[in-house]
């Protein structure tokens, strides 16, 4: 296949009634969708450019984040609503079903619901490190700690909430680094996105209970991805537990929870190796 030169993405807005979704399209060929929560489309741009040489790549800001606005800013951005949004975007661009919908973190939970309720939207979903508490034996403790973290953020202690976030996620980070990243002056957009994440997105995401029977019966293939450097972290544990429930082997990807950001070329190469292996050459 001849590679298509990557140009600047085309952007659009899709009105879904209670939200207006910002989306971007690159390249040509079979449709690939990249989604996260709360990360926006920009986080996927380097990976999208690499895949767009022979795929049409759709990225989007999740509802309530950055350029995707919501009619009611006090409404929760639930997993189900986000999955409906992805299905609506796939239908809107007219290239479905998607060859692949890749979801990272909260977006990984989104694609699990997509495979459950919108199996006609994607042939394959890749759930990369979904933070699912319900599949873990310490679910009750995680729920208590998460509620305390959300309350801390809503009280105005942003740095304290992010410190708790890192501790719950089992991601070691010195307090001074957390303060440097999330304290001090921040843009109004960053503040708004942070509030959406903690007040309306995080709890319904981590408390989502996947319908394992429906996922196993879905015509959409479910692949569970884990970062090679995520061992021992919450999302490593939840991803392995989910894979065991589904009866599939998890697939390792380069780097850690956000490997697609930290090493896009290696992540893209692994993605192609796993999902679109080259045919064997003739002897």
C-alpha cells in the first residue's frame, strides 16, 4: 500500500444534543479512532500522524473537556454518554465500522461500553489500561479513597487531590513534583478541565462495572493493552483482572500508562504488529 502524506488535520464539531464534540480527521484509508478521558485530541496527535500514513484517524476531545462543550456543565460525563459520543462520531464521518477504536485510561473504559452497546461501531476495540475498580478485590477500599480524593478536590485542595490520585494509581511521584505540576498559576481552561475530571468524569469512570458476558458475546473483538513499565500500578492490576475475566491474554505496549505520548513511534509500531501484521513473504 502506498503511504499517504500526512497533512494538517481537518476539524469539525458534531452536535449530539447535550454536547458539541470537537473532532479531527487525518489521512485516508480504514478508520481508526483514538479516544481518552480526560486527555484531549492533542495528546494523540503524534500517534495519529504516524497512523494516518495509511489510515483515516479520528481523534476527539471528550465531552466537557477543552473544545468539546456541554449544555449542562453540572452533568456527569458518564462512560455510557462518552460511548454514545464515539458511536455518533463514527456514524457522522461515514467510514464505519471503525477498523479499530483505541481507548486509553478513561477512554479504555469508554471503548468497553462501546463494544457492549454499539458493536456495529467498531470491529476491534483496544482498551489500554482501563482504571476499573469493580474487577479488583480491594474495590471497596478504592471506592472510599476515590470519594475522599474527589471531596478533597471539590474543597479547593487541587494539589492534595492530585497527590491522592497518584497514590491510588500506584504511581510514585514526589510531593514537590505534584505541587509543581498542579499548583501555582493555571490557565482557566486547565482549571475547568480539572474540575470536569474530578467532579463529573472520574467517579463514573472508575466505578463502571463492565458487562463481561456481553463483551465476550460481542462481535467486536476486545483487546486489553498494558504498558510494559506499568507493573504493579492500579491500571496494570485492573487490566490483567479484566483480561482474565474475558479469557484473553493482555498485550504489552511500550512504556507505561501514557506510552502513546511518551514514545509514539514505538507505540505505533507495536500497534501495527499486533493488529495489522505484515503478510509473510514468499520464500
